[in-house]
């Protein structure tokens, strides 16, 4: 993505996307081993995913915006299950 427009790396949206994805790939397995939330509740995987992305993006949010929402982990975990459905519906409407 950065090859075509190299200035994209300076975009805050791209940075948040990159670090959230990296957090999900690298931090979520660690959280999964530490908390073992998947076996405890139905929302366990959603909480792990949200928390790992939040941990990875927190420095960018604090540097650029100077604030961090305390409710973001809970709200994102509750909304995360809608993403696959909305992606499919968006793809259908795009066609």
C-alpha cells in the first residue's frame, strides 16, 4: 500500500490500521495464553481482539489526539461481531 503513494505512511488512519492489525496478529496470541477468555465467555475472543488492537494503537492515539476513551474496549468488543455481516452486505451492494 505504501509503494504507490509513499506519503501514506504519514497518514494517521494508515498508522492506526497498520498497528491494529499488527496488534491482532502479535499481541492477541499472548493475551489468549495469559487470560484464556475464549473458554470463559462468549465475548472472550472479541475482548481479546479488541484489547490487542487497543494496546497496539494506544501510543498513536495519545500522541496525535492526546486522549484515550475508557469505554472503547467494551464498545468495540460488543460491536465486533457485526463487521463480517456488514462487510458481506457492503460487497453485495457494491456489485
